C-alpha cells in the first residue's frame, strides 16, 4: 500500500513539473508576437536570430517555426518593437508619421523561393547598426549618415523648424535624431 501511495505521489509530482515547465519560456526564447506578411498575428515564445541570419524562431504549442524577415511585417519582444522591410529587421525607436529605426540584420544574398525558382534577396542598404528614417505614409526608407544628415533632415521634416533645430544636435551622434523625429510626430495640425 505504501508503494502505491509513493508511486501516486511521484506521478503527481512529475505531472506538476511538466505543467509548470510548459508555462516557462524555453532557454533563449522570450515572450512575444509576430505580424506575418498576410497581416495575421501569432504569439508565443520568440528566439531572435535576426543578427545572425535575419530570422526568428517561434515556439508555440510545443513546435518551433522559423520565420525569415521576408515572412514578417513586425515583431514585438521584450527587446522592443521591430519592423521588417525587404527581409531586414529594424528596431523601432520612435514611431508616428515618421519612424526612427536602427537596422539589426542583413538579409542581402538570402535565398528566397518563388515557387521552384530560387531568388536572392537584395535586402536594404546599410549595415546592422545604421540609422534610418522611415516615412510610414510613402513607405520610403532613408539611410541617415553624417554625410547626408542635413539632406535627409530637410526632406523628412519638411521645414518643421522645431524638429529641424533639434536635428542639428545629431551632428555628433545620429542616435539623437530620435528626439527630432518625436518632435516632428507630435506637431499640431498634421
């Protein structure tokens, strides 16, 4: 009789351990969600491989599914919000009419298939770590560098003086352009 009680307690303990393990994120994964190319959403645990090969792994219902940047529109994880453009991942620092982005992947030369035909993805210009301004209305992505900063600011902020003035502080550090984008997005009478 003692053996039966001990065996029952052991089975019950193992079951509890399995149930609690299913609610924890697998190693290397964090809770998040993806917006797929067809604009549907899926949530689960995400492992971000965007730096390595412009992809992520979704763990849901005990299965792992790999998504390339070209399969996605956006991703939300504990590391922040990301959008995908031409297969590349970009971390979103500011969002509105204009978004201030930092490239986190390089999808160039990544093979995609159109039916049985293999095609190479050209990705976007720039390298991981570069900053961009993305116009959400025109879908125009502009690489920002110290060489073209004044030109990009003039075109992006359309002469909105407070944003242009704030952008001048970004001459030494392009990351400071985020503040100018936020000022532009908060303007009245858009």
